[in-house]
C-alpha cells in the first residue's frame, strides 16, 4: 500500500515508486516529521526520539522538534505554517492530533485547481485531523500519494468549530522540516521578457524566500523552489521540489534556524492577506506538489512533466498534438484590416500552417492600447463582416481560426467602464493608477463574473473559433472591492483568483472543443493553476531565439515542453534587435509548440521555402516533440552553449538539439554524452548512414558538427535500428 499507519509506533509511512515520506505522532499528540527521501527498509527514527527528549526537557523547546504543520505562539520561534487570530485578539495556537483516515483515490479541492486521478487505484489519500482545543479550530492535512509518479500532493483545510469568528492570518499549504541545512536553493526568477531564469544559492542562516505580491504568480518569481544537495547535477544527487498549484500571491521560503536545520514553507502569501471564518465555515488552501529525486534535476523534472502533462492538464487537447499557428501581433500590431489578415492567412496556408490567430485590436475602437478593453464587440471599420465573416474566409482558405481576448481587464476609455466604474479593483477615495492604460476587473464579484461569462460565451458562439489566447497584461494595485465589508478587504486578492478560476472553468467547460492558451504579458502567470484549465501558455513575450534558450531551459525545470508556446518571429527581433538565422529560430521553436509571429507576406521565396521545410519536419516529429521526455545536457546559464534532448517513452527515437550562442576562434568541437537513451540499442542518425551504439552515445558521446559564426544550431534525429 502507498500509505501505511503503524499503530504501535504511531507512524505514517507514505511510499511512491522510489520515495518514502514518514511522520509520527509524539507522546504529546503533536504531528512530527521524521524522514523524506529514498525508500528505506525498516526505517528507524531513534534520532527523532532523542530530539523529542531534548525538546520536552526541563526547558520546553519546540524549536528542536521537526514538525509537520507548525503553529505560532509556543516555544518554536521559527516561521509557522499557519497563524490565526481568535475573538479575544490572541494569536497563540497549538494543534494536536485527533485522528486520521486513509482511502483510495484523490478528492477534488473546493473551487481550486489540483492534480487528479482517473481511477481510485492510481493514488491513495491520507487525511490527518488536528485540533486546537482551546480555540476550537479544526485543521485537516491532506496528503495524496501517486503510485505511478514520484510525487505527493499536500493541502490544508481549516474549519471554525467555535461559536465565535476566527481570522486566518497565515495559511500555507505545506511545511517540511529538514534535519540539516546542507542544501542549495533553486528558484526560477526574472522579469517581463526574461522569465524563469535559474537562480541557485547556498542556504545561509535566516530566511531566504521568493514571493509575489502582484495579484498573479508573476514574471518575477515562479511558484516553485527546490532544495538540492551541494554536489547535485542534472543526473545525480538528491533534489526536493515544491510546486504550488496557484496563480495568485504566493510565498516560498526556507528558514535556517540556530541548530542548522532548514524549514521549507510554501503557500498563499500572508502579506496583505487575511480570511474571516464564521462559525462552521471552512477555508481551503491551494495544493502543493512535492517530489523527491535521487537522480538530480532531470529526475525531478521528469516527475513534474509527466504528472502535469497527464494528471493536471485536462480536456480534449491533453493528449492531442497541438496545431501550428500564426499570430498577427508582431506582423501588424493594431494596424490591420480584413484584407491584410487574409493575405497573411493565405501565405500561412502556403507554407503548411494550420491555425490563424487574430490578436489585439479587433474590438471596440481599439487602435492603440488606450481604449476599449471590456467592449467585446467587433470593430466593423476593420472587419466589416464581423468575426463570423472573417472566420468563414479563414476556414475557406483551409485554416482554423483563433482569437485573442483579455477578459480580466477594462479600459477607463470604454463603454463598460463608463457604465460600471465600480467594477474594477479599487479602494474608495484612492487614485486608480493605470498600467498599460487599463484597470483590473473585480472578479471577486459575482455580477462581474456573470457578465464576463455571458459576454465571452456569446463571443465564442458568434463564429467558428477553435482557439483562444486568454491574456492578462497588468498586475493589481489599490487592491480592494466595493462589495466586500471592511473586515474582509484583505480577502480581495485571493477571492479574485477563486473568481477567475470559476469563470475560466465555466467557459472552458462550455466550449470543450476550443484550445485555450493562457498568457499574462507573456509568462507572467506560467503556473500549474492555469494549466488545470488551459493546457498551454505563451511562454514569454520575448521571441528572440537566444533569449528563449534560457527562458525555455529554465521553464523545463518544472513544466513540460507541450505546455510552452514558442514562435518564430521577425528579424531584427522586436524585443532585443538581434539578427538570428532562421535555422536557430526554428530549432528553438521546434522544442515546444510551434508558432509564427511575423508578416509572412514580406518573406523572400527562399525564406518561405525554409519555413515550409521546417513546418513539414515539425509535423513529422510533432508527437515526439510535444509528448517526449525532455533531458537537459548543457545549460545556457553556464556558458556559450546549450543542449537538450527529447526522447520517446520506449527509447526508440530521440532528437538532439545543440545551440552555440557566439562564435569563438580556434575552438575545439563540442562532444556531448547523451542521457535517457537505451545503452542496449543501436541508433541511426537520420539523413546519414551512421549507426551508433546507445552505450557509445551515453558513455563516450557524439561530436557536434563544427560551425562558424554566431547563433548557430544543430538538430539531430536518431532512430533505433
């Protein structure tokens, strides 16, 4: 069984494929953490018993005790997993074990995205019931173990069992106490147009953290951290991953205490957050997915990739290859008419593209980014026959039709805002600061949500729309809501996210044949919460191939390539001005979901021929690229090269990608040792007569063909023979 409770020792053991997670109930009914790592036959926790004796010695010191969901107010001075305020104003709490339940399957979270099972036999769930007797606060810790995956999910539910109100001040989803601090912390950080760069730092005394206070998971930080032993690399070493299935304000931190222990905490950011629980009301935290790998960073990534690809993403497109698209944004920006769009569509069809996406500027009086968000009706000046007329003409050309929308935003210069100025996030009497000339609609309000569901549903029924790009281009400021009472204003940001999930769930469920791609100014909400509703995300607004090496490499630490939208764009690149060959641009894009973002009508016949050839090649390799297992070989963060592989599940076929960023004089050729392939098989390099043993490629490696110049790439295709 994945979960086993030993009544004699009061010990919980959670087992997945090669992982063990152990907790126990101490003599004072506190739930304590004992072990997390490789499976150990007959694990003894004597060292924990020694800590127990010290912690409960003459001077009570819970700071010595590794706790599973630590409280605030006793003798543990480290950061707690939760904090509440009772009616008398006190914030001291203490949770004691009262019972548990083990059952097959995995429950849904109330109004929240989460991983799931398709049959109860895939996973087993443990619910541990804790209670603060004095404050009458009930807490349920939920753990689900996936047998097939090296993963455990964790979440927490609070219940007010008292006749008085309880205010939650802090409610994290998971906390883990490690017995030492000999780790490197890994985070994915950056900014707009350079998202999810890998940052590694050695733990030091005190708190090291990442967080978002922007109302979204953000460009700046991703809701993920990992701890790795100091000698860990891509294929060897111990790694512990923490990934939060949430799209709003979050906190992920590691606190190194005075005894050189490390406490990891992750969940909703307690900054500017509180939640008022009336008697018998409950509060559900988001889910955290934790994983352990003894096979380095690639091992961790493989778990997240497979789990998120098959048991987080949902719907028709989860297991389908994704279409090759062209988006008109960088080709036209706001300056287009129907004739121009149809010309691009015809050029797209000629090279083998399958989907045309109409981006911003088609609605209201949207000639720039200073008006019309919220007015989701067609601008007949640009599209005289409306969306339906354009969609029919695009379909007649032989392409599917897709559409860009930004439903969460409103322009002050719009009919919607003039009619409902109270519908945006704001604080009464405070200035409403603009970003990109827009404000955020208050999705914590039922009337706003109802209006948007009705409006977007009507829009999607108005034409044959097979794809939607759902964008969100600004973060929250002046966070408040007209409809919430004064003592609930700090619930606004979380209520917004819950409202957003509700709206997206209703719309995506109502239109199951539409492929939805999320976007937030590029990669500003590239998180597991959004993937539950939309199976792919626009990875970054930065389409430069060399910048994308870092962005996509970092993203791959947690997210599979099928979730990444990647486009070939024009040169000079619109974000950095770089001139990059079509080969390098194509090979970067051919590591993810292929798209185009340039004016195809302006390309030379030679450029069109090359693009057509790459599209044809991508279609042949698409299933392998989108559903294969991803292995990193060379990091663009560590040098002048990058390399990775994509391998099918049976290890019969794989692709090897190599990128050289800048040319160097008198340099030796690069030799790569490959990973993930079978050492028992032989592989033929397609397009040649060369055959290599899998053992040779793994232990001796292969020489990458030498190239002159900057921004060079090689894509090699191997099949077993």
